[in-house]
C-alpha cells in the first residue's frame, strides 16, 4: 500500500510539475494560463492529449516537437521528475494529513518561482501573493487561529530580517544587493518554516549557490545570477528534512 501511495504522489507531482512549468512560462511572458491551449512555442502546433503526458511524452518524442521537430527544453522533463520526487518525499516525511497539505502548497509555489527566476530572472508576485494567502487560509482552517497568528508573525519577522540584510548589502556593495522578490520570498519561508529556520535558509542557499555560481560565471559572460532559486531549494530541503532549529543551535554552541 505504501509503495502505491508513493507512486500516486509521484504521478500527481509529475502532472503538477508540467502545469507549473506552463504557468511560470506564461505568467512571466504576461500571457493567460488558460488560453490558448497547450502548444509548441516554436511552430504553435496544438498539442494532442498524448503529447501532454508528463515524462512519457517527452521520452517517446525524444525531446522534440512532433510537428516542427525542434528540440524541447530539457527543463520540461527535469521539472516533472523533480516535482514528482518532491511530492513523494513530502508524503514520506509528513504522511497523510494537514502538514502534508501545507508542505505540498509551499513546494508548489516555490517550484513555479524557481522556474520563472531561472528562465526569466523574475519572481512572480502574483504567484507569491496567492501562495501566501493560500497558506494563511490553510493554517486557519486546518489548525486554529493561534497557530495561524503565530506563523503570520514569524513571516513578518523573517521579512524584516531579510530587508535589513538587503539594506546592509546595498551599503557595502554600493548597489542593489538583492531583489525585492527575494525579500518577499522570506515572508513565505517565515510563514511555513518559522523565522529562525528562515535565517538558516539564507546560509544554506549561499552554500548551495557558491560552487554553482563559480561554474556559471566561468562558463558565460552574463554575471547576473538569481539568488531566489537557491533560497527556494534551501527552503524545500529544510522543509522535507524536518530540521529542528534547537538541534542546530545546540550543535553550534556545544
């Protein structure tokens, strides 16, 4: 039974990953997420139902459009597989219940913004705002008012900590050190992870970003590297690993 549930969550995640990629792409281009229907971005070929099956369609079509034969971005299948895996891991970490609903909502919002930030250098405010409102509503109805209020306050604290870091960074580097989207992301992190783990997220994101940033800077002339995806990856890792902040503090002072 457990294996079946893992498979079900992977399939749901893969389907949602495909939707998240389309959503991020269309919103970043200021297009409707409803119309037109799914199509090839090169030749506008309207995709048939069997061309929309996550992962499988990409493999069968050998990563090419069936009409114009142009290569499709590898990011499609990567996002579908990654989202499927994250949904399964979330079920493993939280089981069936309220915490799983919060975790999947959190991960879903972050995946959309990871895609938009990597491909278009933009964190989608509408997606972030929708995610924040959704999670606050979920906390209110799945838990209680006091739990909801506690998480909202944690989000506010995390937001102002990140804002203070931005101000210091601007003064040190004599230019804008951080985008507004990264600061808004921190509110979402505080809302779900708590403000203490949100601070840990910054350090973990820096650790993840450093070697990748070095490779990117060496391989291309463009030195603009969005920090949002690294923050989001770090937040997802902290969420699914169920890190205990008290254990981290105890380790650091011991």
